[in-house]
C-alpha cells in the first residue's frame, strides 16, 4: 500500500501558527510515502513567505511533489509578474515547476497551472500535456498514475465552471489516453472527492478528482482547515479528509471515501 498526504493552499503570510504546528505533527504521524502540495504556498509571493513555506516543508518527512499556485506569482510587482513570475518559487521551493516522481507503485506528474497574465485563473498548455503523456508512456500498467495541479477540474458545483483550469477538456482527453487515475488540486479551499465522469463524459474512462481544503491559512471559505490522506492499494483507493476542530485544538476525520477501479474507470464503493 502507498500512502500520500495531500496539502494545498498554505498561504504563508496569512497563516495560523497553532495550525502550522498542529498539521506538521499530524503529517509526521501519518508516516506517509509521499507528500503532495498543490499550490499557493504563499499569500503574496514575498521572500519571507517563501522562506516560511520552505521551513515548513523541510520539517515534514519523505519525498515530495510540489507545484505553484496563482498566489505564488507576484501581484503588485508588474515587472516581476511579467518577466520572472516564479523566480522566487524556483529559488526557495523547487526549481522544477512541473515535477515528476515515480516508484514501483505510483507515478506523479506535477503541472504548473499558474500564469502571469491572470490574477486567479490558471491554464494547462499543449507542451505540458505532451510532457505528461511522455512520462506516463514509460509507466508500467500496474502503477497508479497521478496528476497534480493547483487549479481544479471541477467547479463549485456541477452547474458552475468557475475556477476550473483552462483547457480542462483538452487535458482530460490527454489524461484518458494516458490512463491517469487521480487528479489532485486545490485553489477553492474546499475538500471534495469524486468521479470525473460527473462532468467529463469520456467513454470507458473515469478518474478521481480530489481537492484539498486550505491547510494552514486563515483565508477560509465556509470550510474548516483540512488536508487529505490518500491510501492506494490497487485496484482500491481510499481518501480521508482530516479537518481542524477548534474546540479540541486538533484534527479529526470529517469525511472518508472508498473507490475501486471498475471496467468504466474509478467509482465509489
């Protein structure tokens, strides 16, 4: 079995110190095989915020896959935003903004969806999809294939397209041909997990769309701070959301799901 911890939307610069300490302890206690962080490590892409985010990441065990979010691009510095939008991210967090991790059980492709010409929105381009396709082409069939983006592939509800990453349909088509099993994202500060077939009707294909809430930020959107624990034992996947309970100053399981891979793709048990 492979265990992943999925964090998102840290927003250092707008964090709760108690939460930072508590979630670090929680993550260490999970004894995971891989840490995934799906963007927005900082609030305003300032040097001190990146240093705080890096110190936090370094306090957590094991290998990690991290991608930037739109808040990791400078907002007010027009020159930096236009010419070197992710220079501080690359210097303090990770040089590769489209990282890759693989072992005998999982293959994880990170895709940077942050763009300098938009404030909140994100996009995937053809070059990134070609690179992801190439990486998955060398992955054995029994390895679980995972994509990590900041911007999600699901709206706030089935009727809304708000916040969905640009070129999502094109990306989902490419992912279906690569046999992607899971897409991890954030951005909306809400935890969710479900089948891609609710929105993307691709014959014989359904991936799991899993979003993480905001981990340690005080920028809440009608949901508690939370993070995900994902356990993979092919052909089964379980997802546990651990949410902050202020009255107890600790995290508790707020939702859990089980999925299995059927003939038409991943579906709830």
